[in-house]
C-alpha cells in the first residue's frame, strides 16, 4: 500500500513512517500542508494519514482541497484535537476516519485496512487479485512461500515470498506474468 503521511512532529512522523515501512507499506512523509498539494498532484496514493496541526496550511484546509479536486483517496485523520467540533468537522469535511493521538500502531494499521475495505480495497494486493484473479487469490491465501514468475519461453516457475501481513511478490516478474496472461 502506498501511504502519504502528513505530519509536522518529527517524533510522531519518524515513528509512524518506520512502522508503515515495517508493515511493508511504501510511506512518503511530508511535513507541511503546502507540500502536500504538490505531492498529491504528481503521485498516486492508496491512503493519506493527515495531521490537522500542519504548518503553512491547516490539515482541515488540506482535506478541503483534496475533496474540492475530486480526489477519492481515503483520508484518515491522526491528531491530538479531541474536541467534538473538530471530529465532526473532519468527518463531515470528507475524512474517512478520525484517530486521536496518542494511538497504538496496531490500531492505526487496522483502521487503515478497514478504510481501504470500505473504499473497495485500493491496495496493491487487491489490485493484483483483481488483475489476475486465480493467482492473486491463491497467493493471498497461502501461508507458505510461493512466487510467480515467467521464464523467457513463457513457462511459469514457482518461487515465492509470502508475509504474515498480506502478500509480497517480486513486482517485475509478477507484472510480466500479468501482461503475458492478459494479452
């Protein structure tokens, strides 16, 4: 899953980014609201983790701009603002979930998975299953190593990797297999 982390606090940002990478997510960390717009304009993300107390542009302004541009990316607010008005404003403004700091990383990861499920699952593993149903479903269910690749003559080889969190496949070989099978 590709995640954009919008957080100005270096301690929180470093901790969350490290945990996301440890859970095999690609995480880009941006520290200001103004930088967020440029990043979202040139890169696709499966999910945005948004702090409300950003310098330059407030997180609520960032959220409003994301939604004004009809960007359907799921947004999970992570903030210390615990007032009911803040929560309602965030959720009514287009956020998909709202989590208060401090939080446990296991809960944040579970909330991320839940948001993606509600949005129809836009994570990488879901895209792979959608593109090539048979192999994707089978590989996702495996709890032992299995990797799909294609030799130059087109024969498939089994040689895989599976993680306890989702599935992880070598992208170039797997994508080649998808292209060969779909053409």
